[in-house]
């Protein structure tokens, strides 16, 4: 007896599969705007972050077009179009940020305790370089990466540095980069650098608890920036 393979889908993938079916059967026709995030979340009984990730998955797969400030619109049907769940099935961006908050909080605490004088000087220079960036572009991202990896190196634990490298590289996934494209303000560095300064000061002061709390607050802040406001003006 042959049994079918069962797919373990995340919630946002289940939502995107449902919406794809409604597009295929004509419930949502070409050019039609999908209901606002808040309405979809209410009707489906789910959180808005999962709805947003589902819409991003549909955008990546070519089923919809997200128009910032206007809404999310169904694209022209295409028989060769991939299913959205296959477009970016590795992980949820919200899950990534939650995991980073847990892990990087502990990393920051250890960095405050174990960082060398040379590393502390390097961290100060890095924060100054970050604060010289005013646009969310490649230069800012490079300095941001250097900031988080340097803090992991300050723990003195090579495994934690490797873990941090893996976590950081996941932000280059289609899901995360599309979220940034549509929802992150290009001038976000000012807000993020205020967080970086607080984290850095706590580490330089060797205050492990403050460093941990500041890092976790920073990653909650990133989550808020990516999931708080919708392109159709449907605010959180």
C-alpha cells in the first residue's frame, strides 16, 4: 500500500497555499486587490505577521504584486508559475528574528564579559562607522554584519561565531530581502544605530545584563519595522 508523502508546512505556507487556490479558482481574479492584511488575519484567525509572510511568498512566486501604499494585486495567470510554498520554504523571517533574539542576547552578555581591549576598540570604531551611514544600502549592511559578528567574536567561543554567521547569512533569503524591500524604510539606519549604540555601550561597560536586554530589544525593533505597517496603509 502506497501512502502519500505529507508536507510539513509552516503557517504562512498554509496561508499562501490557500490564497493560491482562491486565485486559481477565480475567487481573486487578475488585477483584483486582495483583502487588507488585517482583514485576512481576522478571517483566517491568524496573526498578521503570518499573513504578511504568506503575501511575500506569493510575491516571490509571481502570483501577486505588492504595491507599496496601494495594496496587493493578483497578477496575470501563468500555468508555469511555481507554487508559493516552494519559493522560499526554508524558514520564516519572524522565526529567524525570534531565534536571533534568544541567541544573540546571550552572545552580547558573553561579549560584555569576555571581550578584549582590542575588540572593544574595534567595536567603538564599528559603531562610529555605522553612525556615518544614513541609508539602508549595501554599505550599511556590511557595517551591520561586522557589528554582529564582532560581538560574537568577543565571546571567545568559535562555535558561537559560526552560529552567528549562519544566522546572519539567513537574512539574505528571498523572504527576508523581500520583506525589507517592501516594508523597511530606506532611512532605517538612524533607528537601528540608536540600538547599536545602546548595545555597544553596555558591552563596553562590561554590563552583561544590559547588553543582553539591549540586543533583544534591538531585534524586537527590527521585527516591528518589518511587520508593523502594511503597504495598503493597514497599520498595526
